[in-house]
């Protein structure tokens, strides 16, 4: 007689990074210990991005379902009625899961405080806090360009899953009472890689002999920053320079452009205008493929500011290039290098000539991607 699978309810944040972390984690967990997962999002844009991502959506359907609970009306305004409806739906869902099944709740800080605080406190032993990924930002730079209020937050959950020690600097965690488990980068887990490879074979058609590069974009808009991050330029101009050099020097390359998850339609239109200048042979395309898929397709990746997705490319040994033009004050803070030098193989600062040299060098290298998949540690959630 087989035991019933564990059930998890996962509260996704508005940041797509939590989806990229959670889905591979639970696909890998399901490969070892059968489980059913209900992914919940309250954000329309996040729900739309998941539905547009074939790999993530197929993975979610394979292990559970996605539930979108809008807290806004159709015209985009928040309303008491919409929130009340969400609260009622949550109560019904949670009542069924808590009392009829062995259920655990996983969150990325939503249960620490705010509207869902009551759930975290009521079911604290069955609650899991998960770090949203390895840090790929510099706190010194972050504090310089935008005034923020940093405060230590008490983590709600009997179990804490973390990727690096920065979680203990950001949050208040009681290591004596809370079970802290270090987990590998979730896209590196063998269970996820097996699922991804099967997906690529069945759903994604591409010529293995073709040359390709991934261009990872930032959020593009920087007017909201308190201090400049770039020197007499913007990310649209950097994108223009990047595409101009790639298409001129490597005309046989396909360019897969990955938009930042927070990209709004007006920003996308501006990006498309830049693309049109260099897309005479339709070699440039905006893609919904996740980084997990891109690492199997491209020869190298480039960004105009280091991206969290570079963690995926680095693990799979796909060379990464950061081609930017930072403000002198930023370079002082980074000591004339990238925010995260461990994620960047080639750092090119404001030099078209050097960027040209680097990409020509990369184009001559053979596609060698040797990596050892990681394994998920034992979680021991049940006694």
C-alpha cells in the first residue's frame, strides 16, 4: 500500500524569480517523494508570465496546479470586495488542505507579516520559508542608487530553506529552533534537468548546430533611482550598441532576448523599436523560454547589468558577458568590476572595441557544457 503524497501550498511573490526557484525545486522533490503542489499568485502579471512560459507551465501541471487569486478589479483598482473574495477562497482552500491532507505551506516572506500573517502563526510548524535565490546584487550599490529602509525581519516557519548565508543577514532566524537546510541552486537539481531535457526534446525545436546568444535585459527604466547607475547613457542605448555589434560581427548568430519579468508594455514597445534596427534577417527574437532552456541552446550570454539568471548560465558553464557603462561612483563601490564578479566571465566596461574582441573570441570556442547535476538533500518534514 503506497502512502499518500505530501501536499504543498506555495505562495509566489510578484517577483518571477520565486517561480524560477520553486518550480524546479518541487519537480525534483516529486521525483524523489511524490507530492502535489498548489501554486498561488495574487499578481496578474506573474500569472500571465507563467502561462506564457511553456516549460514552467507544463512543470506546474505535471505536479499540481496554478491558482490565480486577483486582489484587483478588472480596471486595475484594488477593492474591498476583491480582497474579501480572495480571503474567502483562501479559507475554503486552506480548510480542505489543513484538515483533510498532510499539507505544508511554503512562502518567500508573505507569511512573515501582512494579510497572511495569521496563517503562518497558526500553522508555523508546517510552514516553510524559502530564500528566493542566491543573492546577485551588491547591497552597497543598492543602497547607493536608491534610498531604502532596511530592517531585519523575523522569519515565520519551522523550516528554512536557504541558498547562501546572506539570508541570515537579511532576516532574523533562530537557528536553534528553526530547522535550517542548505539547498543547491534549484535549476541544477537532477530531477529538474531530466524534466527540462524531456521538454526540450518534445516541445522545443532548434538546430543543435546553430550559433546563438542569450541577451538578458534589465528592467530598463532607471528614472526612479535616487542616484545614477549609468554614466551619460541608458539601457536602451546600451541595448542598441550590444545588438549593433553582435549583428555586425556575428551575422550568423541567433539572438534570444529575455525580457526582465517586470517589463511593461510601453517598455516592450521601446525595446522592439531597437530590435527592428538590426533584425533584417529575423535572427533576433524576444523569447519566453526560461534560462533553464536557454542554457541548452545558446553558446554564451550577455547582459548590460549582471542578472540573477547568470547563476543558471554559470552552473551550466555557459560563458557570461557583462557589457555596461557604469557611473564612476558605482565603479568605486565595485572596485572597477562587476557587482558580482563570480557570475561574470567577461566584464566589459564602455568599450565597443573590447566587447567586439570578446564576442569574436567566444564565437571561436566550442560548445563545451560539462556539469554535474546536484541532488536535493533530505528535508525530513515529517517525523
